[in-house]
């Protein structure tokens, strides 16, 4: 869509469209323009040039000189544009983003006695009636993060989801979190999940699952937006929006914040999250595993599509090393990324099995 009164275009889901009559007697606020006798390098404005233009011109008072009128009313005006007296075409050509013919003055004195009658007109864009209370999703803060114990302290963990042999999602294990909520697994998402919820979050999710139909549908799909998402087992879990994947029909990639796994869902499987569920920190913690790296020689093996430095054989071997075992972790670094070493029995690193099978090399 293009916003006629603002000028910019945007890709939006159908649920954000609202039918309205076109009023031809009300002019559009924004007038499309193009720089006169100015050609961008390669006949297309490069992203860094567009960023520079946005920084230079956004919400800035400029002076324009109309050079040519468009052939049709919806066409673009050909103009010279000056900001603080400087020719925009000359400025962009100086920075080698375009070429232009020197048919204009490079510098102009700013007008001091221009007609202010247009400033006196009060134009107002009203859109309040489009924000109906029954369809509006409140903007919530992000989930609270869980934190790991200080470096070199050994602590019990559970692996929730495996992304690659050296990237997993873990949660801290405790007496309170030994009760299984259900058998939420992640087999279609190229990984594995095991989960147990703390008692209080467990009870809250059970209660909300009984009357989830009463919660409003999600209508705001901005990145990191907290929500409830339905998993393949028919139960609803805490999640957040990662990105919009398809528009017809609308499908959204979400991440289950207590497990780390992701899934593409249609919007009928997303609902607004009750504020009560926002008090619990996201249990899944993304960590990188230390002590090993992809092997230098690993020919002929099928690669992980989204992480080609590792083989699928190494991924499944790591899953076998982690599944159903009591594991321990020791933090090696916590910034900029969480890096840990995983142990099987408080002494034997889990990655040594991959090293012994020739699926990984040790990394000192």
C-alpha cells in the first residue's frame, strides 16, 4: 500500500486494511517529485544513498523550484531542491551517488519573506476511528530474560532445543521444575525439545489453556510482540513474533520463548497474551557450546541447510548425546553471547563424543 498523505509505501497484512470511500475533492497531502536532470548511478538509488537522503530531508524545511509539470495529474513534478541553500542534486553528485547537468545554481540564499499563508492552513489527518478497542492489541514490553549463574560455577540444565551442534537453548534445572507439563517436542523444526515448567508457570498455563477461546485474536504482528501460540499438540504456549513469512494467507514465524523452537503459524493460531503470563521470565536461554568446532575434513556428508559448516550426521549425533540425560553447564562467557561448556556427568564434556566420532574437532 501507499499512504497518499505521507508518501511512503509499506507491506502490511490484510487484517490491517480498512475500506473507505475516496474523496476526490480532498487533495492528497503529499506531492510526488523527482530531481530535474538528475540520474542515479546505475539508474537506481543505492540503499546508502537513500539512507543519506532520509537523514538529510526527513521533517526538514526545504525550498523547491518547479522545472517541469507531469504529463498526467498523478505523475511526478520535476524540481530543483535546496536544503539550507545547498542544491540537493549537486550534493548527491559530489558524493558520487548520481550525475546531473549544471543547469541550476549550486547555492541559493534562503528566502526570508516567503508567503506564509500555507502555514496558516490547519490540515489534520484523523485515524482514531480505525483503532477500534475490540481489535487493538496492547503493546507489551518484551519478556524478562533468564540469567545464568556466574562463570565457572557448575549448575544443572536441561536442553530445550537444538539449532546446530554448537548452538542450543537451555533452561536451568531445579526441584521445582521437575514436573513435566506435556510432551512438547520439536521434530519439524530441525531440532529437539524437552521441557518442564516451573510449578507456578505450569499452573498458569494449564488454567489459561482451559479458556483460551476467550482471549482476543492477535492483530499486531511487530517483531518481538509477545503472544500465545498454539503448538501441534493443541495446547497454547508463550511465544513472540519473529517475522511475517507470508501475506496470502497471512502466516507468522513465532518462537516459543520457554523452549527456543520456532514455527510458522497462521493467525488463527495466535492470541493476545494475558498480562499475568508476562511476569515469568522466558525460560529458554540461547547459548553457544565451547570446546569444539566443525571438522576441517568432513567431505561427502549432507549439510545442515541453515548452517552448512555442520553436517546433519553431527546434528543427530549431538541430539543423541543430549536427549534424556541429566546435564550440567559451566559458563565461559556471558557477553556479547552466552558461551557454556556442557557436561554429561560433571566431568565429561558432551562434545567429546562428536570429537571421537570424527564429526567435530577440539577447539582449545
